C-alpha cells in the first residue's frame, strides 16, 4: 500500500491551552519503529489529559510544537521489522503520540484489536477510560458489593464507565455532575446524583449515608472539591482514589490526616500502572474482556467532531460542557 508523505493533524503550538491548537496539512506521516505499527486513524479519542498537556500540566508531557492527542482507533497499514502482529488490515485501538491526525504509530504490543462487530469509533475509551475506572474501583479502591461509592464527573467518559462498573459490582453509587447532566447519570443506574458545581457535597454524602460517609471516593475533581471528597469518605476504612486534578491542585497536611481526615488516600495514574504493575494491567484488560462478553461494557457512542473542529471539542471539554466520550474524525 502506498502511503502519503504528509497528512492533516492538529498541532499544539504553545502551553497556553487548547486555544493554541491548530490544523496543519503538512505534518510528516510517521514511520513505525521496529516494535511499532502505523495505523490510519479512523477516530481519535479526546481526553481531559489533552487539556492538561496543552497547559504543560501533565508530568513529562510534550513540549510545543507537538501533534496533539494520544488515543486513537484505526487500521494497521504498516509495521516495524520486529512486529509479529497485529498484521496489516487489523483494526486496533491504542495510545501513542499524535492521535489527532490521519496516521499515528502505536507500540504493537499495546495495540488492542477492536472487538468483533464494533466500529473503531465504538472502541474509543477501551484502553483509557474503562481501565482507569476499573482500576480505581477494584485493585486500588477495593470495592465490595453493598458499599457506597462517590463518583465525580459521573457524566464524563471515565465517570460513566465508573458508574456502570460500580453498579455491576453491586455498589450504591452517589454521582456528581453539572446540573444539565443529571438525567444521563441516573439513566446509567446511579442511585443518587449531586450538583458538582454548587452545594455542600460532603454534607449531602453524609446525609445520604446516614452520617457514615462513602466507602470509596473516585476523586478526579480536584480544587476545593478535593477537601469535600475527603470529608465525604468514611472514617478509618474509607478509600479516596485520587486520579484527576480537573479543578486544580489541592493540598492535605499530615496534621489533617491525623486529626481531621482519617481516610486512606490512594494516588493513581494509569500510565504509571501500565509500566510499574503490568500484571495488574493485564488482569484489568482481561476483566474488561469479560465485561464486554457479559454486555456490561457496551460499544461507545461518542460525540463526533471533524478533526478541524478539534479546538472546539477541547474547549467544550474544558468548559465542562460535554457528556460522555468525544471523538475526532480525521
Ligand atoms: N489518572 C489517570 O490515569 C487518568 C486516566 C483517565 C482520566 N483521568 C482523569 O479523569 C477525569 C475525567 O477525564 P475524562 O477524560 O473522562 O473527562 P470527562 O469526565 O469526560 O470530562 C471532564 C469532566 O470533569 C468535570 N469537572 C470537574 N471539575 C472541573 C473543572 N474545574 N474543569 C473542567 N471539568 C471539571 C466536569 O464534569 P461536571 O461538570 O459534570 O462536574 C467535566 O465534564 C479527569 O480528571 C482526568 O484527568 C485520569
């Protein structure tokens, strides 16, 4: 197959946020390294981490100018010399650099086949949002049936996955979301939904749990909500899995842990988990396959934008104006 030399792509030109992402038409089509495959991108996933990277707030993130995006699904069109699979023609989903483009390279070992019968677009989230939600709930959050879980940003891509999996595990779910998104969260099976923008979240969670607090909190909101999350967790046995900083950094002191928030705080980053605990990641992906087979994890129905509308998609994600997964179509 003959491949073009250049392609359309979204380039981040500064660390001032998504306002400085622009379409270029002459990006070189990358060549796969010896352990990599080149895919023709069918759909790229937009993630909150794309916003963090665009401000330089992602640890070890790229320096501008760089091709934005890191999650994409598409068809393998070329492979490095050491690659034994997936073969050209396979539809895969994976993470790498420069997903907001017509072509990108992926590590072959981490290119997951799109489930049979699914479109590439429907597979978005499989290697980012779902493993994040499952890891936060189970190996890290140690969820058990009958427990109460507080899920922030529950209408978002990761939050929807977390609500779905938590309900599957038999938990009571208290969700938070912006007011216009409450119907989405309740339709997923959340037992309660609270306003993420206004109100006393900790008091509401304590009221809903008879004063006990949530057994598990999935904390991605950050900012002032971080302290509400700590106050909403059950004393002594409550776990707070911290995996996002959407609202900004927040601090806790050792004094507060001893005298105020006697809870178990667990930091989590999926990229680090994949590198530092590959066995746990393998188990997570195996469990996700089981959830697909059981019909718990269903094909995504992302809100799709043309690649040229990428800046608008990123702006809406940043402005909390989106529901569920977002896709860019090159
Ligand atoms: N640690 C990891 O490995 C990992 C992996 C994947 C995702 N994450 C984190 O998980 C979170 C969700 O990511 P996602 O890609 O699925 O995005 P998303 O949930 O689809 O969108 C972000 C949502 O966060 C909520 N939010 C709360 N405070 C916000 C603020 N100050 N600014 C903007 N949004 C705010 C908004 O929901 P409401 O308006 O409804 O409250 C917003 O819609 C992010 O914090 C992300 O960094 C972490």
